[in-house]
C-alpha cells in the first residue's frame, strides 16, 4: 500500500528530513540516498529501502515500480509525494524523482574481509564528506574494497558523502575505528601499509612495488599523515610536485595511487 | 594608511561582500581569495591585492605585514578588521586571518601560450566550481598550463573555485571560450587533442602516446563529452572501470590522466 505525503509537516516526512543531520541518523539508524539511478543500483546490490519516497510524476517509471515493489515486499514504506517535498528533503534545486532511507550498516572493522580486494583505503581524520564520497566512487571504479576511516573522520552516511559516492557507498565497505584498533587489526593478517606522505623517507609512487592486500594510508586534508602513523607504514610514497603547491586534493591523490597500484597488479597478472 | 572597518554596513565591506556573487564580481572586475598562505603565494607570483582585509590579531604577522606593504605600494586599500567580519565575508566558520580582492584577469584564449606547458586541460560545460578548483590545483602540481573552459562552464573566480584551487588559480592560466572558438584556435598550432570518453573508439589511457602539447579534453560531470566534440579529438582514452559505477569524478579522472601524461613525458626525457 502506497502512502501519500504532500505536507512537510507530516511526521514521517519530518523523520526522513531529520536524516540529513547526524543526530537524526543516529536516532533512527537510517541514512538517505537520492536519485533513481543510485537507488536502483543499490537495489541491484541487495539494498532495499526502509522508506522510499517518489514524486507522483515518476510513479509510472519501471525502475520506480521495481523500487516500490521491493520496498513493499520487505515491509518498508513506499511514499507518493511531490518534487517540492523531494527538494525540501534533499535540498537539491533539481531533486531526483526518488529518495530512499536505508539502514545504516555495521561499520566495525570485523566486517572488513581483507582478502576480498587487492587494495583498501585507510583515511585518517578525513574531514570533507565530498572527499570521502569521491574516494568511495573511485574505489568502486578500480575494484578497491572500500574505506577504513580512522579517528575523527567525517560521517560516511551524510547526504553529501552519499551523493559524491555515486552509489559507491552501497558497493564498497566502510569501517569506522581508531588508529590503535586499526593497527592492532592490520597486523593480525597480511597487508602492506603504504602511506602517502610529502616528506620523510618517501619514494616515488611508481618505484614502489605494491603488494596485495595493500592498505593505502591517506592523511587529513590539512595536516597529512601524523608522524607517528607514518612511522608505522611499510612504505611511504610521494607523487612528483612540479608547481608551487605542495600537495594534491586528498581524493585526487588517492585516485592516482589507486590507479598506479591497480596497473601494477594488472601487469603482474599478465606476466 | 590602514583603514579600519568593523561594521558589515560599511560600503567598502559591502562591495567586498558582493564579490561572493557573480554579479558583484562582474560589476567590480574583482574576485576574492582567502587565507594568509594563498594570498602570500599569490603575491610571490606577482598578484597584488586591490583590497586586503585582515583581522586585527593577524596584523603583527610578518606575512600580513608583507601583504599590507605590497597592497599600499600598489595603491590598493589595506583594511584592518575583525575575525567576525572575515567570517561574514567568506562564510567560513574558521575564517583565515586575511582575505583579498584581486583584479579578474583577461581570460581570452589569446592569453594561452601553448608552448609554455606540455599539457593543458580543456573542460566542456564544467558545472562544479569545486571540481574546477581541484583541477587547477592538480594542474599546478603536475606543471600543466591551466584550464580552458568551454561553453556554459562555471565561473573560475567564485570563492568555491578559488578555495579548491589552493592557489592554483594564481599560478595557472584560465581561459573562457566557446567550443567553436577553441577548435579554430587549436588548429592554428601544434596540439594533440585527447578526449576522456567512456565509449566510442577509445583506447586504454596507458596505451595512448601523449605528445606535447597535449590538450586533455574533459566533458561535463553528468553527460561527458558531447559526441560532436569527441569526434574532433585526435584520440579518445578511457580508464579501466572494475566496479558497478561507470565513471569517475571529473577532477579525479583529470588527475589520473595528467599523471599518466606527465609520467610518459618524463620517461621520454630520460631516454
């Protein structure tokens, strides 16, 4: 049964709207994603909405119909609404035809099975949700396992992170832990910890031999990797800097390193 | 002579604030940058503020003093103010100690001297100022000449673009033109036009032989390169996609391609 909601004062709508804030996400254990394409990709990887909200003009679309059917089959709530309410929900000027609330998954380290991917990203104190989302999007593109967030990193379930991930949040793993817990876990199994650094005993990133599973360790946007974390890496790599700036955007640096590692793994596979 | 401004109602402050909008930038021919480090790097590359605004607590800093001296020597206005006003100006919760307004440079294609760099970025209908700024930052890092913006691309002088460029806007060239004008200009001199594409007659980006000067052609965030533009490229390159997503963030893709080209140019230089 489809529920009609046309007023922003509706309590279900207000609960959904609260998911745009961390407090609301924690309270409900849900997060928002938006767009017919992303929600459809999420469904294809087994993520069924707890709440699906769609604009009335999109109801007839076969992909919307598939989302409605899946939501109802899993006893979620399918909500017929308006573009105006979708705009109010996501803040987007041109809101998608659908948005959906999903259960926040367990982000404990125990969910990371390191053998399932040749490379993982570890981010220390990452602050910008756009950077995190972009990193998840790149992880998807290169077949990296996902992102392990250390210390006071940003919330991977914010609308901004989910949006920038372009579906990567649904296909990649995300863990949230502390540096101490991560290092303890890392050394219980195989893994090459490769830090991206600007100084210290760094080598050119192309000269480093990446070995799977690699854990690519990226520091905070402003301050980079803390010295005590850099000291615990198996190698520190650096990209050539030709200009006056001394660093790259962290999501950009991550992508360049991920593609280098991927390229090395591929050429090994062909030998 | 230093001018004190402590009220947001001050007409000079209001003019500076208007530079956060495109209308104000067009009216005054000025744009804003923020932060002691970026403004100092700008000064080192010959960019002197027309207006310099600094918080009173930062006045004693030698870099602030250097900026004040340079501004006054060039008959600009140095303004002593407060963190609160800097926050109101830039919208940042933790505003920098200084912000400055600079003359918007001429962005005609005639200012692009293609021989001065081995590679340039051309962006078609680029919409996100954060992406543009990140591309300029990466251009600086790899020694690319800058970004040529085609058609309805975003404003390179918005605070968001300037901020993401981390000074790259001051060290790289930016041009704004149409596709037609760009193609006409391109073929008046040497230049390999390499489009980033997802389909069509693409080759793996590592298999392509980049030749300087390369013009790396990136499409719009949503729709990629239009077919008629792709058809005019000398080559179309693609990055391997292993996951469910079929594309990368445009600033990320640009960086991966720029580093590949840079690496090829470097290994040629060593042969």
